[in-house]
C-alpha cells in the first residue's frame, strides 16, 4: 500500500510540473501527432515539437518526443516488419549514429528559432518540387541512403525533425510506399533509441520528462491505432498526397509559429 502511494505520488500531475490545462494540451497534441504517425510513418516529432513548444521549452519537448517515438515504433512493429528494407535502414542508420550527437550538441549552444526558420523554408521548397514531379537526385543505394541519414540524423538531434527529411528524399525514389513507411518506422526505433541514450548522457532526460512521458502514453496508443487502421484502407496515390500535405502543413506551421514567437519577444 505504501509502495502504491509512493508510485502514484511519483507520477502525479504535480510531478510533471504541468497544469491540468497544459497536460490536456500536450495529450491532445500527442493524439493528433500519433494519428499522423500511425498513417504516414513519420511526422510525430515535428507536430509535437511545434505544438508543445508553445508552452514548453524545446529542450524539454525533444527528449519527450524521442521516448514517445520509441513506443510508437514498437506498437507498429508487427504491422510493418515484413515490409522493411533493412539495407536501406542500416545505411541511413550508419550516418544517423554519427550525426545525431552533433545535432544535439548544436541544440545546447545555438538559438533554436533561426534553425527552425531555415529548416521550414527548405522543407516547403522541397515539398513544392516533389509535388510538381521533381524528385531529388539521390541514388537508391547505400551511398544515397547514407547521405539521407546524414541530413536526417542531424535534424533529428537538433529539432527532432529527421523523419520529415528522410521522407521527402525517399518519396520520389520509386520505392513502394509500404516499404518506405515500414523502413522509416524501423529506422526511427533505432535512431530514437540511440538519441534517447545520448540525450540522457547529456542530461536532456530527467524524472520530469519521464512523468510527462507516462501521462502522454494513452493518447499515443490511441492515435497510432487509428492511423494504422487508416493506412490499411488507403492506396499508394492517396498516401503520397497525404504525405505531401502533411509535410507542407508541418513546414508552414513551424515557420508561422516561429515568426509569432519572434514577434511576441
């Protein structure tokens, strides 16, 4: 009984250092992001970072996102396993392992807002090019995938936006969308697990982050389940359209949010 009371106190709302309204907002953002994650296989990090950073420091949101991404990937594992291209995953992973710590190091020392603006503008340009039929000249093979991992790993460590960049490069590669989605989910599990370990070593993950993580889990489980069901009933053409809309909306929202924050300051 004493142990139960201690555990409840440890994971109480007060221990999360959030008000009830802030926790409700966080759970709502996680739910929306989880639906997108379950359907598209990416986008969770960018949505949660953009939304939760309105009332939490980015340095507190990014490690929370990493932990939630790991669980989301585990939840989707049985559905995506047979579609994973492991050669692609390992090639991207090799680069990501090198560049995630670099992104995290930069996060500790630079102003995040200018980085967000640059990333959002470049992403919007990439979405427009892809939507008009222009794909990026990255060869589908180990060397090309390593290059994707370089960009994705750095952006994952810096802004938890690695999935957006991996997706935009892979979308026009000719690889089946089921394979792209599944491979990204497998990739996120490995890169986010690694990023969580390195982030913990650098002091980015603490008990407060863990309590917020526990509170956000119900919304995560529900959202991923809904999104996965939607993917099963969609086709490749619809998937690509939805992904481009998601990428464009995320980039535009990130850009708008950054400008609003700058004006308030």
